[in-house]
C-alpha cells in the first residue's frame, strides 16, 4: 500500500481528490479560476432535478449504490455458483474489465444483444457487450488481446463506430501485462486476484472503501498511457492546473481518479456478497465525469466566462476541463445535503453513492437530452477512451 507521507504518493487517495476539488471550487467562487464562473444560487435547481429523478426511479428510496452492476441490464451476468471467494474473484474479473471498457462511446454506437435480442447504447451497451465477451471467454488472455477481437465483441462496423477502440484495446493489454508483472497483487494471474488482497486487508470483517481505491491505484497505476509519472509514481487520472499551488512536488496537480473510484464503488457488492462489510463509503468522492459535470453546467451552476469555449474541442488535459471535473466532485458534496433534505432522508441512509445512482448521474443524462440532440456532454472532449 502506498504511504501518504510524501506529497506525490498522497495524491493516490480519495482524500486528496476531495481536498483539491473543494480548493478548486473555492478559488472559482472567488473568481480565480480562468474560464469559469460559479452561481451557487443555481444549486437548488440541480438538487430539485436530482430529487425528482430519484423519486421517479426509486419511489421507495431503496436505492442501490452507483456501480457498474446497474448497467448489466440484459440479465444477471453468469458467475460461478458455490465457493464465495471464487464467485467474488469472478465478479471482480468481470467488473474490472467492464469498467475499464466504460468510456464515452461517441454518438450513434449501439450493441444488439445476441442473447436477449434487445439493442442497447452508451454505458448499458458497453456493459452488456463486455458481459457477453466475458461469458464467452474472449477476455481470458488480456496480454495478447487483439483489437479485432474487441471490435467484433462491440459489433463495430463502418455504420457502427465506437470512439477510442484502439485505446481500450491497448488498456486491456497493459492490464494483462501488469497482472503478470505483479503476482503479489493479482493472485492466480487474473484481475480478480485483487479480491484476495482486499480480503486479507479487512480487519474484523470490515474494509474501508478508501482502502479499495488505494489498492486499485497501486495495482492499476502503470496501465494508463501518457499519464503523469513523478518520482517513479504513476499518477493515473491526475492533471495539471495552475490555480492549485503547493510548495512541494505536488504543485499544480489535481487528482481525480474517476474510473478507479467508479471501479471502487463497483467492487463493494462482490465484497459484501463474500461476507466483507465495506464501511466509510462516503470516504470515496463523487465522480468527475460528464454526466455529473454536465448537470452543473446545464443547470447554470457552472458557467463559461467565454461562451465560445463550448464550441471548441478540448483535450482532457486542458485546464478548462481539469477545473470542470474537479469542481464537479466538490459540487456533488454540496449537492448531497440539499437532495437529502428534499427527499427527507438522513445522511447515514443516503450516502453519496446512492445520490449518484438515484440521482445526479441520470439527472445529468436527462437534462443533456433536453438541451442537445443526441444527449452528449456540454463540451466536445478529445478522449483516448480511458477517462470519460
């Protein structure tokens, strides 16, 4: 496990994501983040929409956690019966692969499920496609996975393009190489071997959710291409922004760890099924992705100081996008108590993971569909298929 006594390793934590996200929002409120203005008076509108969507989807407010499992909409994935640990490893295998494949699809992509006959798009389509590939054994040998295998699994054609295909394939191959390089973390030479490490780290049958993230950041750090590596530490979803100042090696760095946190949330249920209680779920943060981020832009909480910027394509590393993603994390923390108040629920019964699912992610998707044909994000993001 990474130590946190040096400024670079300290960035590999949910606490660092939260700290610097709130710092970015506070700076933007003070007018000190170029490109952005913040109107907190609009936060009530975002909370109202989130509460409304939550009540529609879950009238009894029995809301599961925001997790990849919600996207396997074509029926429960096939996992081995019997031994709880082996079932958990298989669940880890599936959800790790599926989350790593879950970046924006681009417009128009769809997946026709050969099992159930239904057609799915976006995250649900990626989930079902990865589920079918997993069940068929197409993802068993990651280190030598061919992009063509992925293309067939995702039913890609000239009429059905998927954004970032090469990036997704390369990511899974790097995962395969990392699994082979770190048998201490990936027991049995499979991604699901991470289950055994987490089970061993549980104390008294309890495991803090931030500990899941810390292991994932250690185990998966080297698989991300073209990301920051400082003092030999692979920082993953961590970017530079000039507003965040420090007098040490972490100066200007903004950790977000979106996919790794999404994966952390998604590993909670297999751990619970195997008898490990996951505690401190709110120790993780909201997710810096375009549905939650779009909710705040489309409800007017976040405003571009140059409206023309909305019409330009942006790299994930652009300070404008880094700031948007960081402020999304902080605003989700501010949104949660407002939504709880509107729903009449206590914080203990309605952690962030339930609001995201209820919730803010779907609210962001809904308002995007109202504002833009195709329901895409408020900005065009040039992505390698491993961030959004």
